[in-house]
C-alpha cells in the first residue's frame, strides 16, 4: 500500500516512479512527502529520499570513519536506482534477525 500527499511535485513524481520500478522487483513501498522532499519507505533502516533530481539512501556504515555511507542515483535513472535499492534491500533482509514468537501470555 502506498500513501502520497502533495501530488505534482518533482520529488513525489520521482518517488512514485521509483515505487513502480521497485514493484517490478516485488518490493512494496510507501511514498510520503513534505518540505520539498519525498521519502520512499522500503524496509527497516532503508529509506530513500528524493528531491526530484536524485535519489539517495543509507547504504551502510564505515567503521573506520564512524559514519554512514550513502548511495545515490540520478532520478532520471529510475530503473538503475531500483536495481541498486533492490540489491541492498535483499542484503538487509538476509542480515535481519527475526524475533522469536511470544509463546507465553502475561503472568
């Protein structure tokens, strides 16, 4: 399911194109906008920002520099951006740990 507000902005238009491209990879996302940016919520820890000209997302952590590493792609290259994001999404899903189900109720 996807939510969009403020239809017509370049950022939202780009984010919606990315949403459609990610659907080709069977990845469902939500699109949100505000303050001139659009956000594409992909997975826990994977949010893609767009200003209409570029997409960018957190691609990992640099232990040596102790900072986040960001990846980006021109919004005009939405298919390539979707491929890169789908690859990162798959890596995050493989690395995620799932909680054990709660088997006991409250005491």
